[in-house]
C-alpha cells in the first residue's frame, strides 16, 4: 500500500482575505472598547449582593496598562468601527453572491443535534464525527452566530454613539443602558469565541491553519 500526498483547495482567496482582515480589526475593536469601558465599568455578576464575577477588575487594567486611556480608546473605536462595518458588509455580500453561504449557514433541522455530536467528539466522548460537508454543524452555527453578533455590535454601537439622533434605534434596546448592556455582552461573546476558536485551531493542527493561509489542504490517498 502506497500513500500519495495530495492538495485540496479548502478556502478561496476571498474567504482568507476577509478572515485575516477581520481578525486584527475585531481585536482592535475589543481592545479600544475595553479602554472605553474602563471609564464606567459597572457590569458584574452578583448573587445576594455579593459580587461573584467582576469583569476586568483593577489589577487587569493595571497589568495591561489600559486605565486612564478613554480618549485613545474612543478615537480608535470610532476609526476601526468603519473598517469593521465595511469589511462585514463586503463579506456578507460575497457569501450571498458567490453562494458560499450554503456551506456556512445551517440548513438541516438536525444542525444543533449534529453540533452537539461534534462537541462530544472534540471532548473525546464520541468516536466519529457526524456527516459533514465543507464545515461541520458546530462551525456553521458558530460562523452564522458571529455574523449576527457583528450586526448586533454595529446596531447597538450606533445606538450608544448617537442616542439622540438615533433615538428610535436606542429605544429598540429599551434605552441607552440597554443598548450598552447588549453591546458589552456581545464583546464578551467575541472574547469567548476567540478562546474557543484558537483552541480549536491548535487542536486541528498545522495543516488546517496552513489552509487558511494558502488556501490548500495537504492530504494523503491510498494507492495499491
């Protein structure tokens, strides 16, 4: 039995382009958002008046040197929000025009069940992955959710940025504080996504990462 190395196209140029543009932009949006949040860091999880989780306690601000930088954070946030929005609009337009959305959006009623099976497989509690195409069910749900979260971030960001001029938009979130809470929750969602995504990339190995850089995935086929 002889194994031959093959190359398989996995990610098109446009997909890789949007991915590698969006990654640093989203990171800078989160970073500058935290610089702004420092000025009024009111959110926490409390039980019976006792704080269980304090988002970004003082030692985090001090270690990362992100305290007293409100003006810098606002300047960065307002610049990169346009790049984030433009890149997002172009990406969604590309997936619709190219038909790539068919691979990214869950189309089966069993998507959540299959996604759970993928999670069990990743935790080594299941031996085989459920049938999949280019992306598995967990990836489809996650990538679709990220697009929805991006839209939510832009909408709530505008509601916070112009609460008087866009009063109708702010009102959809029950006022400025509601829009700010949703905006913050979405940011925490991005941070959770980063952690899981990077862990998954590391788990998948170099071949998977390389395919997102050059587009091609290296594989092997058996020949007698």
